[in-house]
DNA sequence: TCAAAAGTGTTATCCTTACACCCATGT
DNA sequence: ACATGGGTGTAAGGATAACACTTTTGA
């Protein structure tokens, strides 16, 4: 969708002062060995990207071209994440716009090219993995640092506000952890000056950063946006299957969802959920896997993509 | 969010062949007299828009500037909708990118400027208003035309596929109507050549269009995107209040939601839903309105924006 | 007195949640 | 035997949906 033509545009004059550079940038995700991985290029923490060019048929196909050229990784599902503009740079006569995309794929080729570099996203966001309980660093490091930050605010209204925001984002003060708030958490840490990018951007070096690998420019924020979007999307649209092999067991499926969500889920209930929504069908085969009773193998029912597009109604409609 | 700076960019060379023009374009919504209205400029069916300029602090502030300059309408809530590129135009050496936004506001000023022009969005999408039952045109016009289109497909697989897509989008064949599919419906009609924009874009004049006012360029598709987004969003985020006066009755609130959703909702259940989620609080006053018993007046509890950010969990978490 | 809108209650049903428990295989 | 993972059952609690009914005003 969003790919058919725009009509009836007035002819344009030549390039003008307000023209901008448009960059395409991709968060490419695969789950490898129960770890949610993101594709970076070279040895640096850099997301694959490139300029949008005349030759590209559309923005999406531009993303495909760049990623496949630079990493050799073919992409499956793609969706747009967000578009943002550079902040003014003094003396610059041009600005750049970044259009970010989320892409899902499978790493099948064991021959990991040097161009292709997969890394767990929890290297960048160690506070996001709650599969073995809340990480110690959340209580030991983030909580005191964030509370300090709150406490150092100028007025008491701001102090309370910061406390509350930290509490909501990280589940302090008896609040529940919400895995979908990945972006808010990163932005809060940035605002509090607790990630390297913040001190780097502002030229200050005062605060010691919190654990978690930084990325170039604002790539870590884009990655956080992708994680948040994916964690929210798996709940109402069957996108997980883009990350699965053609045939899989229900536990493999569960582990994949757990990897993305960063939390453990209840096995019996998860199975019922999947079966009840008729997302999968048995292949008839069973797997001869590591340890335990052989598991039935399933495949994704591609038909569900057509069928319902799950209503998702929350409105109490009349005379139903 | 998404407004802090990008760091460490390499210096850029001067303008290059791949630079593009970036347009900002806004779907500005208000509900006036129980009708969901969209802001257009002049007498034409044109959404307010303008180029992104060096002077703008960010994309969002650029949208605010343009809309307020062109229409005098102050904007409240704003969110990004989608970014897309023009299709190649033969011989063009430049392309344009459109970044579209959804904005919510209230029309308070009864002195409707000539610059400001509000029109029901159901003028553009008459098939979307199901508040008085399914519009006759859906069964009388759209259904036969879409079935013809399906029937005229080259192969039988495509015929079936088209039938199914039409059925899902418009609720044919005993399917339920889903108000969130506004964009799919428009795109289906475009693909079937049943809206003016389609024949205009392809230079053909063969088919007679279906009722519904066309817009310039692809503005109608952008509007459909905004409608779909808003219809989906009101279900899980309290954005309706951006469209309400500071103080209102529960029935006014219900009518506003109904206007947006294009369907009637059940009064008692709606009230419970609102009260249960503690979205509003009584002002203590009652309204002396048109006909019937005086209604309690409510105001939005802005606190809810902070509090929960409603989990929206669909995963069966373990040992919760 | 009636129309119109405000507001309350009650029930059946479904979905989610939380457990408890048994099955099949390899070592 | 037991560890590991596969797989089923069930009962409590909450949310939703459907509908019936009472209250308060103005014309």
C-alpha cells in the first residue's frame, strides 16, 4: 500500500534552497538462538542506511536495495517506523531527513559475511531483558541514578514529574513492567544524561554513563523505536512468523516471542492462544530435537493474513 | 519525543542530484455538530500543506507553522501518519517526499474565515458513515461494481482473491463491518478504478466513478489514512478529548466517538467504559441543554495521560 | 401527558489467568 | 529413575454485550 502514484502535480522549478537530503535507515531484526538480533554494518554499531535516490521505485524498495547491497541480507516484512529531521546545525545550509524502517528476516546462511553483523539488541539495552527476572542493574544502577536526576531538578513540581515518569517507564514504586515502553525508557535515560549519546551530543562529560553499548549518531534511539513497535505489534498482528523457519514447534515459537518481548510467557496459555486464533496448522511431522518428548511441527497458516484482520473492537457497539 | 538532536554527522557536500523536496501535509480534524470534519484550504478539496524549510525547528513545528499561517487554526495534538515518495515522473530530475500528519483540534471561533474551510469527511467517503445503518450505496453501487471488477479478472485465482478482499473490506458475504479498514476500502476502490483519482492518474476515462468527492493529487488517500488511524487510536488512547470542549456531557462525548467511528455505540455500556477507566471527573455542574433531563458535566482527567499508558497486554505472561 | 435524554441494574457469556497434572523420549 | 520438554484440563475472576428499566426535565 501507499505505493500508487501521486497525480496532477504542478511542474517544479529547479533545486531550491529548501531541498533536503533524505536518508533511509533500517532496523533489521532476526531471532538467532533465542536472542533478538539487529543487523549492523562493519564492526561499528551502525544501522544499515543510505540515501534515497532517483533510481528507487519507492521508499521501501530503496530500503531493500540498500540493505541487500550492503549486507547481502534479503528482507521479508518491512514497515515504516518514523521520519525525523536533523536538528539545526549552525551554519549549515542544508538539512537531512531520516526515514526509518523496521524489517524482519531470518538468518539462514550460517556463513556470516563480514559485511553482515548480528548483535543482540540487549547489548544496547541491557535493562530491557527481563526473561530471567528484572536485571539487577535496574534496581542497582538505573533507579538510584534516575532518582538523583529527579532530585536535582530545580523546582519541586519537576522533581515529582521526573519521579513519576521514571516510575512509569521502569516499573518503580510497585508499578508493573511494561515492555512496550522501550523508547520512553531510552529517551528518559538520554534526558537524564545517563547514556553516552547524551553527553556526546551536548559536549559535556560530567556524568558516568549507564551500562549499554552506544551507537553512532541517533541509531540507538531508532533501534529503541523499532523494538517498541515490534513488541507492540506482535500482540495484534501475526508478524512473528516472519522471524520463524517455515516449520517449527510451538515452544520455538514461544521462545521467539519471549526473546522479542523480553519476558517469559505461560506455556499452556500461549499454546491455547495460538491454536484458538488458528494461526498455525500441524504438518503431521514431529521434531527429533534436543531433549524431551518429540514435538509436533507446525506451519503458519498464511490464510489468516487475509481472513479476519482481527477487528480489535473496544467500542461497545449498539445492536450488535 | 523524537526531537532531540542527531550527533556526529559527517560534513555534507553541497546540494547533490539526489536531494529532494520535502512537503509537510496535514489532516486536521475537528468534530462540529456531530460531524467529523477535516480542514481544507480555499474552495478546493486540498489539505493544508507546505514545504519543510530550513527555518523550521522540527517537522512537527513545521506543520504547525504552515497550518496556522494558512488557516489561522491553532493545532492541539499532532502525530505523524506516513511518509511517501512520488512515483517516478519521466524526465523529472527531482522527486518529492510527503510527510503526512494527523492533527486534532476544536473549532471554537464561529467566525469561519474564508481561509478556513471545514467539510465532513463523509463527503469524501460516503460509504464510511454507518450511523444510520449501512448506507444504501454500499449494497446498491459498491457491491455490484466491485463484484464486476472481481469477475473481470484474467484468471480465476485473481477473481477469488478480489472477491475475498472486497468482502473483508466492505463486510460482504455475512462479514462484519470494520470501521478501521477505511484505507483498505479506498485503496480497493482505487485499484478497481472506481474513484476519480484512479482514472485521472491513469489517463483513462472508461469507468464511471462511485459517489464521493475526489480531492487533489493523493490527498484523499492521505485523509483515508488519517481516518483509519484515528478510528483505531480512539480505542486504546484517550485522544477524543482533544476534540472536546473543556467541559462536556457523556452523551456529547459518545456522539463525538460515534462521529469518528461512523457507527452507533451502546449508551449504558459506553458510560461504564468511560467511568471504569476513570477518564473523566464530574465538575459538579449540570448542563441546561436541548431537551431532556439535565446532564452532569464532566471534564477530562489529564492525570490519566501520565498514569497507566494502558498496558494493552495480549501475551499470557508467566507467574504474573 | 408525552417525548427526549439521563442514568441504573442485571444477566449470560466469553476470555484471560493461574494452576495442576499427565505424557513421551533420551541418558 | 529422572530430567527435559510436550501437552491437556479446569476452575476462578473479570470484562463485554445485551437488554430492561427508572428518573428528570421541557413542551
